[in-house]
């Protein structure tokens, strides 16, 4: 039977963690600096993070820089409660990120959560996304939204990750950075940022390469990110966003079986013989126009377009290639009004229209080279959505939050390779996603909220590509229009507390029931058939705390407990089995010291030495639905140090880091339900990173 949040041991456990964190926050307040008040996206409306009626985590620029070499999103996201960020150390498959269990089954890239960069979708209409296209050296902040309010973003919004390019410097500057690390890791970066008159620019070009710790895991990337902001008129501003990503190669070492873990550096079965690898090229551009009609009414319009080319060679001696074109547009109107002496209303209404069309081909391969074509399709996905959200403020004590999104998602495949029959097909999904909640502003330092909502997640085009065979055990290349979109019902309650000017704490309880969950029904020859087989239940708790101690010390802590189970049987899976790739507990803690104190948000970092220690931990997780393949839990320590000095006009920053300080052997991530039981992707041993950054005002 699934564990209930009402059980005394869970409530008591959460109380112990909350009380312990609270006690650590309250004491020694006398000499502490104040934490900055920050504004975040609370659904589609901007609010103070403290007032947002949802679990919203913000990772600022300074925290991003301390988290690691700025290569993978998992570096910083690991400290956000509710987020499981697993680094595969396999650049052919990207990092594995899930939020409250959504996205955990993804074999590659992102699935079940929405990714946006500078307000522009980085997820396709069918719910797929690639975290590798986010260029972290120029990122200014990351926001993570989970719970019912995330459903305002539509299909596959089990959670929302938004990344934002940093603001340009007041004085134009140029900076250059280089770093090197264990196993041939190298990254270099050049950035130009500044303002001139009514325009601002951030332009960043970087290169990354690694030889890889595991056999056959070398990779290389090139990345450009540019944002230009222009004040066209007093009340009108235009932002131009350009992004280019080129990964000429990423070797795929594949997963290992339990017995192969005896040599964790080895490549998986057939990786060398098939020369498994991936290459990617993606270019996109977007425009975001903002116009303020008055102090209380403003309009935002966005449009974007791009292309993506992807070629992958698989262990089954096959290849898959796609050539994608995508575009979209959105419009939203945001307003504020007074409805009475003590009643005010913030509201937003808008539309989103996104399209993705890709030529997908595949065939046989020999030693990593194409030798034939047996698949040629045109895959199309699109969505047309309308949404609205409102916050009704009833005096100083209550806020009612409500919202709704009406979505229509279209999936279509045209089969142009008819030798094996016509596998064409199409399907449309329509869904209404409502949200309703309330916040009690108990005091200026304590908010308590409760909300509920409904979301949905359509199959991706890849999941709808194959049908069950009429005879035999090989999936048939026929589009499957019978898959239903899983529907999730979210309930969340939480509190946000500012025990003093130097501390903040958040806690949340959540319960999510999903009907018609998609599962792998058959996998053979690199093809997988999906089916709606069961319902699932996710129950959990999250706690996070941030604290400044005097001028120089800072601590951060987060803890998540989640019980994610199949609560109905299907196939060989009995009710109560844990959902794979979701640990029951994850935790993060850090302690950092700054010689000259911490700079306020938005201010340049201060000169002097910074040093600290991080602890990352997770419990055991399962790699398969039937819970026969465990990946043991672990706790690892990372050490960080930075030193900044002024040399004439140049600010020089030297930094060093050691990951997995105690050299613990770990499983970094798992490949869920891998057909050959090659589930395991080993984590890195102890590794060292050294870097240098120089910044010159122009």
C-alpha cells in the first residue's frame, strides 16, 4: 500500500527537519547581513518569491558560479528541493532531470517538464527538451517552479525550469575564462557585456571538450548565446535572443550491467564495435517585445524560430537522424486594478502557438557508418493554447490565486518509407488545466498557502512511433493514436517563513495522483512500444533554508522526501512498486565563507577569498519497474575556492574545485527499463578543476 502523508511518522519526520532547520536559522542573528528580496515567475505572474503561492526556487548568478564548471544544469539544480538532477557523464544522452518524479523515465534529454530560456520555449510541443542547449557561463539566474501553478504552462509541465541570461554591466566589459580538469576536461569562454545609451548587450562564445573518464565518452561542444535589449520608446522595449549550439561529436559509452560495474570505466556492450555516438547542431533566434500602456497595463509579444540537426548511432547497429524546424509565437496582457478600498487584482491572459516539424530517418549501420535506410518520416507537433491567471488580494491577510489553460496538442506522422507498410497516423489531444489556491499572509514574515490543480502530459512523437505487434515480439513501425494523455491531479500546501532579516525557509507537502501513466510495454531492437497501463501516486515533503551568518558565512540546506509508486498493478508490476529513477530522499547542504563578505544581489563580486564545502546525497533508487535492479544511495562532498584580485583595471579571478572529495564509488544515473539490463551509468571518481577568469572594462 502507498504511504500516506497523514501517517504520524511522516508528519513527525517533517516536523523534526523543519524545527531543526528553524533553530539553526533563528540563532546568532545579531551581526548578520540581510538576504535580498527577489522577484520570480509565480505561474505567469511576477511576484516576490516570499509571496508566491507555490514552491519556487531561485538559483542566482553567484550560486551558479560556485556550483561547478558551468557545463551541466545538474550542477546547480541539485540544490533545489524536489529536483532530482543526475549527471550521466554521457554527453550523448544529456543530464537526467526530474521534478517531483516527472521526467524520471526519460532515456535522454528532458521529458515531462518544461524548459524556457529567456522567455522562449526550449521544449517542443510534444514535451521533449534538451538541457544541453542552455549556455551556463552567461546565465544570470535559474528559476524552478513545481506544483499546481506549473500546469499553467500546458503540456508536460510536471515542473518548469526557466533560465535567464544575466543583465549587461553598466560599463561595457570583456572577459575571458579558461579552465581545465581531470579526464581531459577543458572549457574556454569569451564574453562581451555592457550598456550604451538605451541598448544593452550580452554576447558569449564558449568551447568545451572532454576526453571522458569512461572508455568511449569523449565529447566536444561549441556554444554562442547573445541577448540584445533596446529601448525603442519610453514605454517600449525589444529583446533579441540568439543561440547557437554545435556538438560535432559525443561518444556514447552506454550503460553497464550489474556485473560490468566491476570495471566502471569500461564502455557498455557493443559501444566500441558500433561506434555509438551523437552529433547535434541547433540554431535559434527570438524576439520579445514589451510595451507598457500605463502603470497598470502592459503587453508582451514573442516570436521565435530555429533548426536542429541530430544524428545518432546506436548499439543495435542502427542509426537515427532528424532534421527539425521549429517556430512559435505568444502574446500576453498583464494588468493590475483596484476593485475596492482593500481589494486588488493582478491578472494575465495570453495565447501560445508552437510548431515543430522534423524529417526523421533511420536505418542499418556498420561500425558506426550508415549502410541503409529503413525509416523515413515527416513528424509534426503543434499546440494552440490560451491561458489566464489572477491573484485576488483581499486586504493584507488573504490572496486567492486562480488560473486555467485550455490546450490543444496535435501529433502527426507521415510515413514516406512504404516498403514495410504505411505507418502514418495522427492524433489530437485537448485538455483543460485549472488551478485554484489561497495564501494566508499570517504576518509580514510568514505566509501559508494551499492550492490544487490538474495537468496533462501527451505522449511524445517518439513514444507514439511504434505499435504492439500482431504476432512475434518485435515492435511494429505504425503510429499509435490510441495512447491517452496521462492526467495528473496536484495538491500542495506549504509555508514560507522569514525568521529574521538574514534567513528564509520554505516547506511544502504535496500529493499527486496520475491516471493513465505511460509505461514501456515492449522493447526490442532499439524500439519501444508504450502503453497506458496504470495510475501512480506521488506524495512527499520538501524543506529548504538559506542563512547568512554575520558578514562572511552562508549556509544553504534542502531536503526532499518522496514516495512515488505504481498504485495499480500492470504486467509483472504489482501495486506498491516504486517508480524507477526516483530516490525516496535527496539532500543538499553547503557552508561557504567570504573573506570580505558577500556582495548584494546584482552587485559585482567582492575581492578576496571565498571557500566552501558542499554535500550532495540521495537514497537508493530503482532502475526498473519491477524493482529488481537497485542503484545504491550515496553522499559525496565537493570543495570550492575562489580568489579575486584587482590588477590595474583588470579583475582576475582564480578558482579551484574538487568533486567527490572522498573518492566514493557511485552510480551517477540509471537508464530506466533498459532492454539489455545495461541500467547503470557510473558517477565520476575524485576529480579536480582549476580555472582563471580576467575581466577588463572597455
